[in-house]
C-alpha cells in the first residue's frame, strides 16, 4: 500500500477508535467535546502527524508537526509509558483541561482517561506546549524533531492556536498502529469502559 494510502487508513482507524471510546466517556457523564486532536505516533516525527478536527463542523482545523518523548525513540516512537521519569509518550484518550503560562510559555494541561495507560498524565506534567526543537529548521539540521520529556510538543508558531482550539474539555487521542499497542489502547480500554457503563 502506498505511504499516503497507509496514512489515511491509519488516521481513519485512529479516529474510529477514538470516537468509540469518547462516546462511552460522554455517556458516563462527561460533556460532549466539540474538537478532537489525533496524533499518529506510528508516523515519524518528520511527518505532520497531529490533526485537529472540528467535530461539529466536520472539518480539519490544523495538521502539523508534534514531538514525542525522548524515551520513546529517535525519529519514530516505539516505546510508551504511563510512568513518571520514563520520558516516554503515553497513548490513549485524553481530555484537555486548563491553559496556563509556565516555563514553556502558553501551555495546556490534560488528563488521561485510560487507567494504567495514561491516567498519570497530570502527575507527570504531560502538557501541550510549544518548543524550539519542533521546527523545519531542526528537521533539516538533525533529520528528525527534537524530543520532549513525554509531552506532545508543537511548533512555537502554532502553540497558541493549538492550545486555544483544544482548551477546556476537548479530546486528544494518541494512537499507534503497532498491534502491541492497539490492544493496550482504545480497543481494550473501550471494552473496559463499556463494561463499567452497564
């Protein structure tokens, strides 16, 4: 399958899994989200692997670069963790929370919704923020983006837009196509959430 076709299949699969999980979360009492961000960590960091969708208008708002944690791999993320100090990215469904100004500037806190997979995100200070190492210049110089301590860092030029679009209860789904992670992410957590909702 050509790379572009594979990318579209991955994205469609990720969105379907996310919306299924998100619907169960909403049915358990959480408010509905109007925006959804999807990160496909099976793509290299040189790819524009972050998408933000307007769920009500059914349109793409932004597609851009996003970094992964330094413990997850070099150009391609291969390892994921929920543990503090791992410096790895986490997979699964997150609910965005409040914006704030910190050491990385205007940033956005998130809460992981999947027990054992990403529910220590706030404890780990996994947030969306801008970073100088997420840029075309860094890509040209190093062949990949720089890496975070586990945060989905974005370009400084779009950081404020990303935070403003996702602040206050939107969904972010960090996905990977590797079967090792599919069973651990929304496919299994969706079943767990469904069981708890009965």
